[in-house]
């Protein structure tokens, strides 16, 4: 009798415990233009789901000249009900800044502060065939993660700034990291007490790159950025002085289909003591590229779990990962 009760209790426990499947490759593919990049993930308590915002590059755009396909982009939305393991397209963010198709939105960074959602978004004022246009970062707010109202421009003293990342400071206030193309594409930072007025602090990382992300994990602050040669990693105890990790993450292309290129512009989510790296991958190395010229422009979102070894970060893109993002 005791044995039967023990078996019954174990069976009930097994049935009550949610099961997690390995994340697919790719994790997410945009169904409209097949050019998902620059992900930013947040948990939506109202919808009890995770929301991924991303640059919706127009990779399949017919007749694109130069880099027109990277301009005129909107910010896509995808949602996950299973902790980030599978994603469903959910349209685009309704951004109340600019009008018509003659504006470009890049690289959203979304945060929840003071009962309100905040987005720091890169704006290019038009659609261009080259990379020579001005760029700026604007601040938007939202109550529902769908409609975004303009709150102001972020004055950073340069007309070529992109890729904002915002993180709270230990003593209060916020710090914003961004790429300044006027300074050799180095990463600069600025501080604010109210997310409205920003004071430039100088250069955070002199190395060329873009898409900085900031996390706290394993007793360190980490700055992870797209170094165009994999992902550059820096660690700090004070968010000001950064030490460069010797080896970049995801520098070597993977072997699995859709993951056979260097990792690009990531977001990182720390959840339940684990850290998940959501990065994008160009699809030019896939078999379809031989017959479809647009394949060189396509990109998808992938995920890998971060590891920690000898004081530095690791990421094995070949290792299967069960993504279990918990509500914060």
C-alpha cells in the first residue's frame, strides 16, 4: 500500500511539472520580410506573455537599391506564452513619431519604469541607399506595449547615434550606452535621474562595435556588443571601468541550418539564475542563397545559453537549450 501511494504521488508530481522542449532553430523568423534583427525582450504581466520587439528589416524587398531594404523599417512584435521557447508574430508597434513610409526605425530598447513602459529607439529621417544619413535616439512611452507616444529626443551631442541600452545605476538614476558613429563607432554613455535629461559621460568602450547590452550576472556587470566579429564582452564592478574578455562569443559560425553565420546584435535576459542570449544571424550561408539573391539579406533570431567559466562568459550555439524565462 505504501509503495502504491509513493508511486501515485510521484506520478502526480510528474504530471504537474511543466515540460520544456528544446528551443527550435531558428527561434524566430519574421513572416513578413524575413529580416528579424536587434531583439529586445520584456515580460508583459497584463498579457501574461513575453514580448519580443525587433527591427523588421525588409530583406525580401524587390528592386531594393543599395541598403534601402535596411531603411523604411518598422518595429516588429512577437509574443511567447511558453517562457520564450516559441514565438508568434503579433504585427508591428504603433509608434507615434514620424509619418508615412519615409522614416526608419531601428534597434528598440524597452524598459519598465515607474508604472510605464519606455522605449529608446533609433530614428533615421528617411529611406536611403547608403549609410550616410543622420541618426538620432528618441524616447517613447506606452501603457500597453502596443501604442507608443513620443516623449522627447535624447540629446547626446552627436547627429550619428544609434542602438541605445538603458540600465539602472546602483545609486539611483539611469545610464544609457550607445554607439557614436562620429567617434569611430565607439560606445559612449550618458546619465539621467529622470529618463528625460541626459548628461554625456564619455567613452565606455573605445573598440568599434554596436548594439551594446548590459546585464548583471555572476557578481559582475557585463557589456555585450556586436563587434562585427562575433559578440564582444566586457565586465565591470562599477559600470564605468570595463575589462575586455579575450575571446568574442559566437565568432565562429554554427553548423546547424539557419545558424551558420556570426552572431549579431543581441539581447540578454537573466531569469531564474540562468542567462539567455538572443542574437540574430544572417542567412547568406544557407543553401537557398545559391538561387535567391535576397537570402544574403535575410536574418533570423536564435538563442543560446550563457555559461560562466574562469571569470568570463561562454556561449555554445551547438548546445540544445530549453528556454525557461520566468515572470520577473
